[in-house]
C-alpha cells in the first residue's frame, strides 16, 4: 500500500483510477470542487448538486466515465451538522463514503476540511479504508493520493504529525488484521521491536516465558503459558534529555483468544485475532509521540499472549499471585485481559512512578452494549482526565463515552472466599465494563496516579470485522496535553 499526500492541486488530471470528492454541503456551496475538478467531469453532477436530499447521513453521486480516465468519480456530500456526541471530523461518515475504494487499485481523495483541528480525524477516516492484509490469489497493492483542501479549494499542507498518524493507523490496521497463523506473540514482539531497531532514543526490553514469573508477572504468564509461543511483555522506553515527567501506556495484546478452558462457543471465537487492538494502539501512539519529539519520558508496556487450551492451560479455580501481591481466584479463563493489564500497570506504576497511566484494551463485550460500536467506554479516577478524553475524542474522531468509576460499589462483585478477589463478576448485569476496569485499578489503588482506562472492544473493528486503528490519535493527544 502506498499513501501519498499532495501539497498542490497542480497536475491532478489526467489521472488513472477512481476519484473521491468529499466535503460538507456548505463546502460544496462554497465551490471547493469547482477549482479542482475539470468542468467536463463535473458536468454529469450539475443537476444532482442543485438540490441534494440531505438528511442525517451523507449523500453520494457516482459518475462512471467508461474507458476514460479517471474511470469513476464519486461526490460525497456530508451533512453540515453533527450531534453533540458525534465528531465534527465526520470520520465515520468519511469511512463509509470510501467503501468503493476497496475495489480500486488506484485512487485520489479530495477532501474539504473546514477546520484544521479535525484534519487528523478526516485523514484517518480515509486511511483505515485502505487494507494491506489481503490473501486473495489475485490481490494487488494499492496506491492512494490524498489532497486536503479548505472550503475554497486551497490545499492544506499536511505536517509530520498527520503523516506519522496516518502511517501508524495503517500499521495498526495491518497487525490487527493479520490472522493468528501469521501474527503470534513472538512475531508481534519482533514486529514492535523492529519499528525501533534504528532508533537512538528508544530502548526495547522483552521479558519472555518463565522470566515473567521471576518478575512477579504471574498473571501474564498464566494466561499465555499453554500456547505454542511463550507469553511475553515488551517494554519500550523513550527518555529525552531533560525529561522530568513520565507517562505510561499499557496495551492488551492477545493475539488470539479462544477463551481458554472457558471456551468461547457459538461462533464468538471468530474475530478473536483482533484481541490485540489495544497493544497496536499504544505502540502506534508511542511512535507518533517519539517521532514528534515528545518532551517527557514515555513508557509502553504490552502483554503479548495467546489464550489457548492444552495440558498446561490455566484453569478455573487456580489462584494467581499477581505483580501487585494480591491473589486472584480464577472463575473465568475468558476474563484474561484484565489479568494482563493488572500486571502491566502494577509493574510500570511501581518501577517508573509515572504522572499519567493510560491503558487500552478490547476488554469486554459489555462495552458494546454500554457505548456501542463507535464510542469506546472510558473509566478514570480523575475528572479532569476524563473530561479531556471526551473533548479530544470528539475532535479526533476517536469517540469515547464515560462510564462510572466507583470501586467501592463494585468490589463485592469480585469477592472470593479463598483469595483477595475473583477475576470475574458475580452479577453480569451490574456495569460489567466498569467492573472490569475496577479489577484492573485494584492492582494500583494504593498509588495516587492519574489513570484512564479505554475499553475499545467495539470501535477497534468495523462491523465487518476489520481493524480501524482506533485510539492512536486519542492516546497521542492525551499524553501530550495532560502532562
């Protein structure tokens, strides 16, 4: 896949492939498209653009030019208004309007952006439609050019922040879409570390197999010990000169989740190659920050495992001593992600003493029930951090919705007669997503650190089951703006 950002409208035509022209009705009225598309090509849209029927969703018009090039032009008109819990970047609509790109080898996207604040969301809406993972016999690589303009048709210069964001979004989509026979914990670790092999500012550490036990990371080890490839934790450490503050990003990296001995049934195992979207998001955010000279120390820790079955699999009724020192009675081996996050957070919080902790995970199916396929559920122990996440989510298109943080109301859900806690709730109707977050938080609740939990089970993938690269821009901006 090749993505090119154009900084000029010069020599746009003639051009092979398909053309996608996207903007709000207000931008079309201001005529951004007229300065960019030759009049003969626009002629077919003359009547359609007189009075398009706009509701609460986009309208598109197609023109097929036959054997001429470009062979197809699609004009997409987005509504001028969005509701309070939608993003003015209109990222979800942009993604929808780009569906035809998946059948094209070459394409040009001309997108009118009314406010540069929403440029990142608009660009990632385009990028996530371009798939690198395609095992079809006759699959061909794609090339796409992107020209961002203002409503008058003047080109917008794409800076390094947006270019790196686009690259990392494409990378995250790639690794999440790879099937488990192509991306296991060992391969994923190599992929992550390989991103920084030439870096002089990033140190990479990998703790593998029984060495996890030596570090007290028994939760990670237990979840992944039955798999062919050993469980591991990868730590990336960036420390610029003069850094006085530290941020930690933690991601769940379950390369495939069978549910363990609490086996997923009824088809719910399909798609579990994507249970490492949180790890992809925090690594992508880390690279965005590093490449744009983040001023603080930055740590990423990702637990990479397969939750498999076999003679050595961890069992219901096992009791695990976690890194925090607390003991956990396993009552559901399919509630494995919280064990990974709890160990990672405890390890990083105690070793690096950060001023900000963010974790991201495809953690609970209940998140989809609570906040849906587009909005992640967030839980935080700090109101200011929660409010900032809501604001950034709306601006970036990485939409979020707050869920309750009330550990004292949920701790009884995890009560055990023989351990400090169970790993699964007793009442599945009692705010499961908040409860899962509370379990994670209970392993750092003796520390006074601002913490945000992002449950992205829904928005990490499309309704068709392909990755979205969700969370990278949200996490990048939170790390930069909160400290």
